[in-house]
């Protein structure tokens, strides 16, 4: 809300920078409960943005302002918290750690130029965090590691540092070691004393810390030298020369900015330990937007345009990384400006393409930006402009959806969208009353516009409105937002659309004869029905001889049969994979008509179904599961229990991971997103793709037709 104050202290005034070199965009990544939001609060307080830090448990933090986040005591959405440190604006981008909200994490990675991986000193490193680390490594994003929650009763910072090195690989080394009431700097060999809080006092390290500091320092220096562009450093070091601290720090900062070296900093947000070191590290070692490779752009028609640069005077190119609806100001669009300068009271072009399958129709609209804000969680503070490299918020840009490109009307651009995971948990929703239907439709439109990981499906066969979500927690948040918007909704079991077919050949006569004064209705047709191989569809063959049915009425028979195929024969599901041959019939010179033969064709198919045997077909999906080897046996057993057929198992490109490919009935996959996460402790992922229809086992027919 514009002008809002947070519950944890007055908010300072916003600052608009005019030089991209003075901006750092940093995304905080890590598992739920690792301390990302608490660290953000502590950094904001240390920088003077807040007068006191809020609490996650009390629901008073800047970033967790969503009612669902307060209720669940964990982040459910991306949030931006800017601060100024030593003349540099640092945009902290807090992201959820729970797997259901990976779409918010992906948006944060898109908006950032570097990442802080936050891990708890008592929890180790989970597989999901390692997967995000590898994703960042693939694009060369600079990373640092924060070992947080040093005050946890089970905290063991040095073991956690070792776990980080094992999980994240080479180039992960501590810059500081935790000591009583502070940190020991391995390069400076100084003690940073936080016994009186932030900022720290400088002093000499305790003699008891010297031995472990010396070993870690030597390893750090060797790591820095290995990344240095100065090839003489190693020879000088091996010769026993005491290398200059400034040289080491300069090489360290260059290696971090390149994304080849990843410093580890222990932090305790409650006591302030490590906050100064984190802020200095972000400012000095993380790259500015000038050093960040920008997304490819085309015009709305797909024609390539010149590559973007983080130039405030360049063509305007910005991207909506998140969309939310505020009860006071309406739609709020969080925007990363990649090129040019965004100014108020100016027209802009909003373009969104390539997301129609998720409910986002292609659109190109000119809008007017009235005001520009610097967001601090839910607080919007007005600023006069937003230059390339910075983040801002726009309000009341009605057509803007997450992933849209904002550009100049006379120079429209379209950015290559970032990759979004496919939602795999279906939830069927229904309005309790007719008056709730309109409210539900409006709320759903807003939710889909803001959340690319949410897909809305109106299933014409089952007549259900299905929300495809990332998981149970995601579904809970979506439903809570629906209800908070005034729509009284319920959920119901998700139905899977089956098919019907003939198990064997059948013959039948369709007779439609009526006389009620004047013109009557007369049509008779004889058909033979034969099953076809799966996936063949429907074939109609005309074998009428001698004009038993006039030529003009033969298409009428086919039309009537096709209409009945759609209506179904046994349980109301469409009929597929059959061949119908029209072999004989009768017509009347006066009473026969198109409508009569359509009805006769429909009757003939129903009679054939009564004479033959109808079987149900269920959809079968090809499922690909990527998982750690430790869970392989458990997941394979679970797939078998779901009537799955394993096609093969192979080693993944990542060591210690495997990939399972299997065919599984879709009826067994409705809650698989939840069950697989439970079976693998959240470390496995899967994709699914429709394969074909197979006969439903006879023992399940009764349960599927009630």
C-alpha cells in the first residue's frame, strides 16, 4: 500500500539511483526455515531502513506481508526490500524456500544479478537447494553462501561449511570463521567483535582461534590464487612470500563476480554477527547490472532486435516479474528495468506472448504509467524514475501480467520468457452458489494473471473447473486468496475423462418410424461395428447398394452416429477407435428426412452397444521421474502399486541421480505431486505427458462409473 508503515518500525524514504553501477540485485535462495526472511529484516535494520526488525513468528516482517505467509509462518511469494549501503542501492529479493512456490523463486532469479544461498547452521543442505545452485551455475550467476542461524541450539557452523563444500562443489570456501561473539577474518586475520551488536569492533583474534584460522586461511588463499588472472601469484606463494591483502581481496572480488568463486559467510541475524561482512561483500564483490547478460529481445512479431545494454539512455525494456493485487491500490506490478529509464506520466507498451496454454492470451496494449514506486515489501514509496538495472513497482497497469514486457510504444519489444515448471496437482473448484460464480471468475482471472505456475482448465468432458497447482501448499494459498476475494468456493474430487469402445464386433438395426398425421418420420439403417487399434479414431464406411438408402441421407446416418459417439453409450464418455459400416437400410419417398436418418443412426449404434460389449478406456501418461539414487527403490515400488509399467531406469547427468521412465494411468497421478515429494523428502521431480488410452481393468469399472 502506498504510504503504509510496517509494524516493525517506520519505513525510511525511498532513494532513486541514476547510475546502474550503483545497484546490486541480490536474490536470497534457500530451503524454508533457513532464515532468509529474518536475515533480510536484520540487514534492513542494520542499514537504517527499519528502526527494529520484525519477527516471522509474530507475522511482522516486511517481506512476509501476505496473510497466507503470516498464517503459515513461511514465505509464499517473492518480495523486494531495498537498502542503501555505502552509496550503493542493494535490492534484496526474498524468495520462498518451499518447493510449491518455485515459480516465485524463478522470478527472483530473473530479476537478480547474483544470489545469496542461505542455509541453516543446523540443517545441512537439501537436494532442492543443490538443484537451484546447479541452475545458477549453468547460467554463470555469481553466488555466495550464508550459513545462518548461528544461535540455533544445534548449530554447528564449521560442519555446515563442510556440508556446503561437499554439496556445492569446488570454489566454495569460507571468508570468515565463527568465533565467540563475532567472526575471524581469514584474509585480514582480524577479529570482528559483535558483542555490542552491529557494527562490529575490530580486534586481534583469540590465540585459541589461530590454529584453525591458519589452516583455513591457507586453503582460502590457494583457492583465490587458483582463480587469479595473475599467473605469478602461485609461484610467489609457494616461495613463501606473504601476499598483499589488497591483491588477494581484489582477485577474490573478481572471481566472485565471474561466478567461479563462492565465499561462505557465517551470520547470526539476531545478534548481528556477519551483517557488515554480508553488506560489504554484496557491494564489493557482486556485479552491477552493467555486468549482467540481459535477456534476448524481439519485436512482438518475433523479429530479432538489437541486444540490450543496461543503459539508462537506451530503449526502454522492462519486465513484469511479479503481479499482485492490493486491496487499496489494485493491481501492483513488480518490474525489473533492463534498459532505458521508466518515468511517470508516460505511455508504455505492454506485450505478453507465448503463455496461452496457461490461460494468458497473447496481448499488445498501450497503457499509461501514472506513478512509479520503490517497493519495500507491501509498502510502496513513490520515486521520480527507475533506471536500467533497478527494480520498481507500477500500479493500475491493467493489462500487465507476470512475464510481460514493458517498452516504448514507438519501439515495442518482447523479451524471451523465463522457464516455468509445469503445475502437476489438479484441484477441482466449484462455487457454492450462483452469485459466487462471477466473483470466483474475477478472482481466478487475477490469480492466473499474477501466477504463471497456476493453470486454469475448464474441462468440457468432466464439466469441472480445475486449477493445476504446484503442490498442496500452493493450492492452499490459491484457495485462500480466492476466498479472501469474496468467493465462497468448495473443492471436489477431480474426475478423469475416460473413453468407451467396443470390445468386439456387433451388428444392429436402427429403426425410426413414426406416423402422427401429415408427414411422418421413416428411416431404417443396418450397421456393423468393429473395434479398431488404439488411437485409430472413428471410421465410417458406406456399403449401401441398390439405393436402399438414398445418397443424400447416407451423411445423415454418419452424422447421427458421430453425435452418439460424443454422448457415449455406457457411462457418458466419448466412444473412440471403432469402424462403423453401413450395409443396408430402408427409406420412404415422403416420410424420410435428414433428421430421421440421424436419429436412426444414433439408435443403431445404441442397439449395437446393447448387443455387443462396451469397455472403458483410461488415459495413460508417460511419466519421467528424476530422483536421488537413495530413493530409487521406494519410488519404483510406488509406481508399481499405481499400476505403472516401468520402461527403463538410467543415470542422470548429475552424479547420484537417476531418471525413471514409466507409463502410469492418469487416474493414479491425481495426487502424485504430493506423494512423490513425501516419498523422496522433496528431492524428486517429475513430468507427465499423455501417451494413449488403455482398457480399464474390469475390477475398477464399477468404481469409475458410479
